C-alpha cells in the first residue's frame, strides 16, 4: 500500500525492560487496518529478554527495524527514532501501551487536512487487564471543525486541573501524529537535560511552531497505568530535577512577550510543580530530615526558582487547584512552614496506612 515507494507513518517505540508487555505493544501495530508504515524499536539498554522479542519481530516482518543503544534515556531513544524515521508522520508508542485497530488509518484519513499535529482520544487502562476503561474526550477544548493552536494549547498545558491536563490529551507525545518534516524543520526534539516530564517541554515547542493542530474523535491509544508503579513515591532527586525544569521553562516562556492569561497559566503551572515537589520529597514520610532542615531546603528551592512570584497569583487561581493543594501553598506563601509540614506529613502517613 505504499504510495510511490514512500512510507506514510513511522512508529517509534523506546524500550527498556519491557518483556512483560512488549509483544502486546508490537502486535497492536501489526494488526492495524492500515499497512504502509514502519516500526522502529529502540532498545535503551534493557537487561531482560526485550532484545530477543525485538529480534524475533524484525526477522518476521520487514517493516520492523531494531536498534540497540546504551542506556541513555527515553529522550535520546525518541530523538534517534525521529531522526532516522522515513514516514511522513511520526507516532510515538510507549512499550507497555498499545494502539487501537484503526489508529494509523485515521491518521491518513485526515492527511488532506495538512495538520502539523493530530491529537486523538485515548482509553485509560488500569491494572493487569482492560476491565476498567475510560474513554477520554476533549470536546470542550477543540473539535474537528474547530482547530486550536499555539498559546491556547500551551496555556491548557500549564493549568493542572484544566480539562486538557486532567485528560492528558495535549500533554503527552503519545496518542498523536506529528508531521515529521514539521519536527525537523523547527528543531523540535526531546531535551535530554530534562529528567522529569520531558514530554511537556517537547509539546510546548511543538505547539509554539504549529500552524495547524487537529483534534480527531477517535480513541486511538490504550494508555496502560501500572497499579504497582512507584511513580508517586519518595524521590530525593526531584528537587534538583524540578529546579532544572523550571529554569528551562523560564527560558522558553521569557523568550517572547506573553499576554496576562498566558503568564497566569504559567504561574499556575509553577505552583503545581512546587506542590508535586513537596509531595514527592519535602513532606514525604520517608524524608527523615528534621522539620527545621526541610523548611530551610524549601526556602532555598523557592529562592533559586523564584517560585514566590507565582505565589502572588494563588488567590486568582483557587478554582483551578485542588483544595488541599491550595491550602498548603497558601500556608507556605505566608511562611507557615512548620505547622503545614507537620499536618501534611501526618495526613500522608495516615493515607498510606
């Protein structure tokens, strides 16, 4: 089904110790109703049987390319895939997720729209099986007849409780198709300096340059949430990571004039990132440091990231935050560190049994 010998879609799959779910992932591509594609499997230094699985698929299917690299992270793997892809469109697939049957067909159905980015619905899968599924829609954000782009989508990304963020539709790079030439021409790539939430920075740059972003009403992607994941656990490195992230975000945001609504949304984002940092480190029960030392570290973090500028918007963004988040941040804003730390730690211990 190739047109003039060209490949229409390149699917890039970064892989790291994914032997348990990898076959399901790759099989979902090979079962697609549209066949003019290539699969680029990039093994990021796996130590399990992922390589054996990949090599078997490469031998069996000429559309599959297998690449092994030393462990360099998902950003490096994705960048290698984008650089070496041959398709008109690039679609990213995480190694434990999988595609719906007509995903690739839907990309090509909308090819004549000449969009730089196609956004799709996804289905949230919790646990070992697909018993609990939730189709996520974004009709309040945009429709096939109403195309949003640029600062609008960036503002939605910055608001942690907006419809877009809660449903993750515009944030993550999966569940989308990017026109490859658009990415290459604008130098859009994953920044290997970012060790946490690198997806956000990638799509901020993508939306900054996109002339046309189209939302497609089709649940294209199955997003698997591992209930045993430690993603919300104690992370002593999160402070350094977030400081780096905020510095890069500041550079991006301040590179051009922004309107008040945009900056309000960005301040909202900074407040949320600070809250996440507190949850993962400062007030986490596994942080055994004394309250006085934690308080000092929080103040140092605020000073280095200029987070207190964002605190000025807290009264204005109350509706966009969870009540407990807003109360915690308001207490920190007015320097009630010790009582708030004690209360937050106690509640976290109780919630964890």
